[in-house]
C-alpha cells in the first residue's frame, strides 16, 4: 500500500485523500458532502470531502465540545 496523500483544492473547498494508488472503479456517496472511491475489488482508495473547511470546523468543534463536557464525540459520516 502506498503512503496516504492529501490534496486541498482551495477555490473549490474540496479535500481529497488518496489512500491507495490505482484506478477508481466505483464511488459511493456516504453523505451529501463525502464520497468514497473504490477500486475493482471494492477496496477503499480515496475519500473526497466537499465544503471541507466547514466539515472540518464542525467536526473539530463537536469533538472539542464533547471532550469538554465529558461526553463521547458524535460519529460523523
């Protein structure tokens, strides 16, 4: 497996994570802003996050708030 790579497209506010090299065979939308890319064996090779700055801000804020309140963080998809 190759080293994961992250690329941020600032103008589009898209974060793309490459998990493994190889051609994409299929993509699956996990939520309106998150799509995973799969190879022909249905193995995860990439993740694309639209509106990445808001997603990361909200996810981090939820985690910090949960930590401060002593509650487990909400599971984001």
